[in-house]
C-alpha cells in the first residue's frame, strides 16, 4: 500500500534493520524500541490490522507466531522470556495501519508496555 511505512520497509523503499525475511513475513528492529530487544514482525502483504485477517490466512497468522518463536531463540531471549504484542485499532494502541507483532525482551516486563 502506498504510504505505508511497513510496506516501504518490506519493499526496500525505506530503511529498516531487517533481521529476517521470507516469502510471508519480514522482521526488523523497531525504530523506537521500548526494551533492549524490540522487533516488529509484519506480513509482506499489506493487511491493515488483525480485524482484516480472515480464516483463509490462518497459515500466515501461525507463521507470524512461529517466526517470533524462532527469532526469540536466535536472539538469545527464549529461555529468559519475551513478550508478544499485537495492537489492533486506534484505541488498542495501533499506530501503523499494517498488521504487526511486537517481540519485546531484555527487561522484566510489567503489565503495561510503557
């Protein structure tokens, strides 16, 4: 989608510190990390939010989770623990209208993200 920063990163039109890319998803470091490790895992296809995902895309949804699991292991945080967050909609805290999963680790996490 034109103007979507995550689409631009996926397509190589905007800079991003990419740590993983495959046919379905791309993962990169968040530009405004809230922890020592803060990755974003996004579908390569533009999907505005979780509300736009349908059951025909269940393999993609599972792939997002398994990619997070593999990245947590690769980054050395799987054993100590990490948090996965998916914000949906403005009131849910979603600031970029492209489905994305936050992988956050590196400090003891309380309930709130801030």
